[in-house]
C-alpha cells in the first residue's frame, strides 16, 4: 500500500521507477495473492501516469500480465488493466508490443461487456493504439470495435 500511495505523487513517480520498483511490482502481479496483485496493479497504474515510465513498464513484462487480466480478471481487474494499458498506449513505442501481446481483442470485448468505467478505459486504450497507425486501426476494426 505504501508504494501505491507514494506513486500517486507526480514528483516521485519517475524516481520510484528508477529504483527497480516496476520489476518488483510486475513480479508481485505475476505471483502474488489477490491483495498483492490489487496493490501492485494500483501502484503500476500510478507509476504509468508519468510518461517517462511507459516504456519501462511495458518492457518489464507488465503488458502480457495486463492482457491476461483483461481476458480472465474480475470486472475491477479488467477495468484497472485497461486503464494501465490506456496509459502505456499513450507512447507509440509501446504499440507493437501491446498489439502483439494480444490486447486488442480483450479491449474490444470490454467495450461491450464492461461497466461504464471499463468501457471508457478500453476505448481510451484502443484510441491511443489507433492513433496514426493504419495497421492497428484495421486490427481494431477486424476485432469488432466498429459495428457494420
């Protein structure tokens, strides 16, 4: 909980990531119990608020875990995973990694099955992935984001 709270502060987000916290949080997300995963996800979400942390978080193995949560998590986990994905997709350098990890289909599914917050975050992630990227635009369309 303490790291999650420290990561709320914009002044410390980059410094926290530099200390190796991202890798530790991803490991907790991978192997922790429900409470540990919840805290790790919240801390990653806060750290992802700093644009400077986007690539480090994506390359730490977080993307694959986020995709897994988008596919199999509870509604709250899916919403949080979509929010982190939305932030990470704000950096175009992460687009290929996110799409190749299989994020498009579960994000599109969340558009139709999620609650209002989940739908908003999924739409934001998909919007960022589609920005200035014709390949991703086609992939998102083929996944069913646009009704015929």
